[in-house]
């Protein structure tokens, strides 16, 4: 039983490590899907050579994250294999092998459900992002040092998928500036980069958008899917941005009044 518990704990810690690493990569501007893929690839030692991997190699902060993941991955994978072999041997020798096997399968199922639960992932990402901003200087080294960004604003990449709310619309139809998000550039799937996108340009599945705006809003956009719920989320984002703009205008007016005094 101890071996099974140890295996489940090691697997849970491995999932948590890759989740933290993926969020750290996202704080350097990577889209969620690309960051997740690169984190899992480095942790498992698969070593896919993709276009996104080149973006990791040329970025000093991302490179350090991947190097740490490789080190932890070598330790973690070995521990999982050893613990799994011990679990199988102990289960086979036990009189209640069926009960231990049931516990193992149930534990693996619960871990799988937790790893793919969008609601849990969203809340866990917020906690991880807060922790990384609180106890690390990833964001300082990347955004603030290079672009002088603060107060939760960031420049980030977002990979558009077929079912995303963003897909198959023009920029003028998306009205992202109404949400407080600006499109700085579009990288087409074919490799063409559009550095000054116009309002009439279409957003296709497979495109990568270079966005500037609140980091939480960009993250929500990455999760937003097409359909009625996506349209409702868009309207709610516009209302939130209007409230933020109104608050900023009040602050600016107070500053102006203090200057006149």
C-alpha cells in the first residue's frame, strides 16, 4: 500500500511541477498551449524540435526554466519507474491484490480527471501565477526590464485553435480594444509575420496573435470558445474594461486637480 501511495504522490508532484513550469513560461510571453507542450516535453525528456522550441533557446529566462525541468524530469521519471515496479511486485505478492489494484486504478483515474479539469486548472493557474510573481522575478526580468510593463499588463503570444472564439473573424469583428487588448502582430501558420495588422485582416486557426493587455484578460481569451458563451464573455469583458477606464479617468482627474492646487 505504501508503494502505491508513493507512486500517486510522485505522479501528483510531477503534474504540479509541469504546471508551475508552464505558468512560468507563460509569464515570459508564451501562449498557454505552447507553454504546456514545452514544459511536458522538457520534463519527460522527449525533446521535440519545433519552431516554438527555438523561441525557448534564444530566450534566457525560458532557457533556465527548461534546464531546471530537464533536471527534475530525470529524477522524476526514474522515481516513477522504480515506484511503479515496486507497486506491481507488492500487489502481485499480496493476498488482497485486487483491492490494491483497484486503489491504484482509482488513484490514477482521479489524477487524470484533476489534470484535465478546466475549472481546477484555471484556479490553480491563478495561485501559481500569484506565487511566481510574489516569490520570483520572472516577470521583472522579462516584461518590466525589457518593455517597462507593470500593474498586470503584459505582451503575450496566443495560439488560435479551431474552436476558439477568436477564429474565423476579422479584427474589427473581434473588437479586442473594447476589452482593453491590442493586437500588435499576427504570425500566420505558414510562417508569415504581419507586424502592422489592419482591422480588415482575418484571424485563422493556427495563427499566433501577439497581444498587449491585462495578463488575466489574455489568459481568459485563450480559454474562450466560440458560441453563445464566448459572446457573453466578450460583452462582460467590455463592461469590465469600461469600468476600468472610468476609474482611470477619475484617478487622472484627481491628479490634475492636485497639480492645479
